[in-house]
C-alpha cells in the first residue's frame, strides 16, 4: 500500500477534479481501467453492456473478492458524496491483494460500477451476471462518521406527470384544467401523510416542470420523488400510499396523470456479520475513530445499490470518516473535504482495511469454506441467505 500511496491519491484527486454524472463517467472509468491494466490486471471494459462499467481481474483462485469502485458525481455539486475516495480505495485494495492473490487462493476483482447516485449500475450489473463469479463483495464509503455496518434505506425513484388544458387565466379560466394545481394537491397530500408514516419511512422530491408562463394555465407538469424506507417491504407500502397521493391530485383537478419508475428500487444493506467484525478489527488497528455497534445502529444513513448486491453476495459496506468541518454528504462543503488530508487518509486506510478483511477471510479456513459454500449454492440455483 505504501508503494502505491501517491498513485492512489492522484487517482482520487483526478476523479474529484473531473466530476462525471451517472452513465457518463467515461474519463473516470478509463482512468481506473488503464491504471489496473498497466499493473497486470485483465480488464473487461463495457461490462454488462454499460459503457462506463468495467471488471479488472487478477489471479484465478476459487475465492473471488469484488472491490466495488464507484465514480459518478452529483449533478451540479460534483463529488459531494466522495465517490472519488471510493474509487481510489477499492483500487488500492485490489493492488494490495494482488500481492498475495496466489498465496491466498484469490481471484481479485476491481469492479467499476457506474451510476450509483442515479440509475443503479450495480443492480444492472447484478442482473446481467457480473456478480455470478463473486464470492465476497466489498467497498468503503466516506461519511462524517465511522460506521462499520451502516443501516441503509431501501429507496424508490418515481416521476409523476400531470396533463391538463391550457388557457388564458384571465380571459377564459373556466376552460383550463390546471396541471400545476394537480401537483400542488399531491404535494399537500404527501405532506399530510407524513404524520402517519412508519418508522424510517420518508419522502422528498422536486418539481421538474411547473409550467411555462404565469399567463398560461399550466397543462403539463412533473415532479420527481425519492421514497425511502427501512426495508423493501416497508418501501412497497410507502409507495402504495404515495401513488394514492399522486392520484388525488389528478382526481381533484380533472387532470390526467402518469407515474413512472425512473431508476430501479434499491434494497437495504445486509452486512455479513463476520466480515463486519473482521473489518472492525482492521479499522481499530489503523486507529480509526470507531464507535459502538449500538451507536452505529442509531446513525442516519442514505441508500445504495450495494444493497441489492448484498441480498445475493456476502457483502461489506462500511463508512469511513472524513473531516468535513460539520458538513455532511451532498453538501458543497463535503465535496471540498473529499480532497482534504483526512480524505487522503481515508483512501489509504479504507484500502488497507478492505484488503486486510479479504485476506483474513481467505486465510481463515472456516470462513473461507463458508463463503465458498454459499457461492457454490448460489451458482447451483439454491442460494441460502447470504448473511
């Protein structure tokens, strides 16, 4: 790791300085793929039919470890979620494990996964078979706080569109059917429903089209909403309720309406308990600012398409703390912090902790056998619970 530290930090800074949004991360994906190819990895570009996805492999051992590299940025805000740190840390872990792959019987895979913020790159790659050969999947995500087993939220991404009838709002208002009013009714209905949401359910959205002129009754409006819940079952109940609120806007105003799924639903994370414990030991050895599992469970978290992978493959997705001066993910100040000295340390500590965890799993006979048995059962079509 020390041998490659400056190269890894340059990768992090370069991706941060050139942010690319979902499915458009051509430069970032090429940067990582070229770097790994030059260091002995066999690189498959355009994996799963996605232009900005790749799989880089080293070794041919039976235990295949996938280190997921995210590199998409947020529209208008750049790397305010720190995916540059993720990409560099996973690449670093891959390089470290390359040195011991033959000795530990590993296939080391750095998997470039686009569109985590919007589009579900991992989910698409999972459905198209990229993770079929994977025994263990892991990554580390920057955040304001250290959390070895964050409780992510399941999420749905919906767009609602209302269509009405345009008219002059002063000369002939009676001829209009106001699509902006339909959207207002839906927003009010969702706001009132919040009083009755279940624990960990939440809804937030933006108006993406509100009309063209105050002097024309709006005949075409749209909004996009994220729905989050503690698990997929709760998410399905929340989605049913929100769809009723959307329908209420149409019924109240006489508008037509259509609801579409913008991105596939992300599931909640399921961490492998043994991997979490091994990572916790590694993070403690590195002097990371750990808290108790009870404190971790109380922390607020977001959502990730790694949740879908974790329902199939034994997985690890800790967060690693960087000093944002009080800022949190998806704030401009956090974007700035993602190239700070604490972010540089997170790249190197995160990479080393992931590599140590994978090496521990490969060298612990009982855990190695367990992970290989889970993988064999999944490939035979009878997967037990990945946990």
